[in-house]
């Protein structure tokens, strides 16, 4: 099966794009395959995703479904607007723990960063929930990862992100069990479509090879979460990714400018910016 991917929402809008795309701290992608249109995340605000889908010639009513790759506001905040504009019931693939109360810590400050709308409200707008806590092939050659096993010692993640368990007053470090990817099995090998890779890039890739039966990594598109992690994790991740010899690395969102530059230096022409309006074919 052939796949087409468009970046709908990202932190960066390219200069000279020719269309009035909107950028925001968020992520959304559109995957198209044989008449099926899947929206992967919905950005932060709703304004950007609806505007940019319109400019791409994709009305929300034409969507076949939505995949929420984890329960943070910058990936799920726009879902209500997408559902409202779709005007129909849409399958929404979501991990069973996506609605857990999520927070970001900064000193003594605790900021809510979870899904900003109640599950019941989104359901009233048309969300037809499809729980995806385990790997599931949702289209031929397309898998939702489910929970990603943590295998590497160096991918320790971002200690600032926490969950507050129901009925408890203390914040506990969050392993983000709902952090999922979409996996494509292509002729060239595995393509990983990541949200933020809180679970770790190499963990996501290893899981994807197991789930799809692919023997090599063809490419990566999406957030890497390398920006906020330690220098040790950054260096080890780049070294391990280079050893896998992917055909391309298209990084975005939580990667950050400094890490985008480091990835471009490491991968040369194999590095592809995945900013708003970018298109890929697999």
C-alpha cells in the first residue's frame, strides 16, 4: 500500500510556503491511503488544525478517523473543533490512559497539560472511542502501537512530566504509558509516525520492528522529545539512530531548534524538516 503524509500543525511554518498556514506549539498529521484519511493528533487550539486542513483541501467531514497519540493538550486540544466541523461520528483511536490528569512541573508551579476537554463532551461531539492500549492493525500495513515497552537504559525521558493519581495529593513521575506511535510497513521498511516519543525514539523503533515484522527502519516523522532531555540521552539517541541507517529523519515539534540543527548535521541530506505543509510519500 502507498501512503501520503501531510504535516497539518507544527511549531514551525516555513518561509515562502505560499499559503496562510497557522503554526502553534502542537502537532497534527494527515495520513492518506487508498481513500482513507486519518488525522493523527489535532494540535493545541482547534483554530490551526481546521484552518490548515482547509488550505490542504481536506474538510473535516472527509476524515475517516482520528488517532490521538498521547493525552497532552498540544496534541488533543483541537479535537473538539475537528469533531464539530466534521459533523458526524468519527472513530477516535486513543490509549486507555490518555485522559489521566497530566501536569508539567516548574519549580513549585504545577501546570495542567492533559486533554483539555472531558471525554463525555468529546463523545457528544461525535467521538467514537476505540481503545488502543495494545498494538492493533487499523488498516492494512498500519498499526497503532499501543503502550511502548521501555527497553533502553539511556532513554530516561522528561522528569518534569507527571501524573497526579486520582484521590492522591502528590505528583508522581509519569512514564506516559499512553505515548503511542503509528507504524507503517512500507516496501523500504518501517516508518514511524511519532507524536512526541516520550517513550524514547529507540524504544518506539524497536517496538515498531517487532509489531510490523519489518527488518529495518526506513524513516521517522514527528516529534523526538530530544529537546527537553539530558545531554547524555541526546548524544546516545543520535548515535543509536545513526547506527540504524534510516533513509530519512523528519523531525519536528518537541525536537527544538538546537536538536533539529544537530540532527541535520548528523544525517545531512537524509534529514527532512517536518514543518507545517510538508508532504511525504512512502
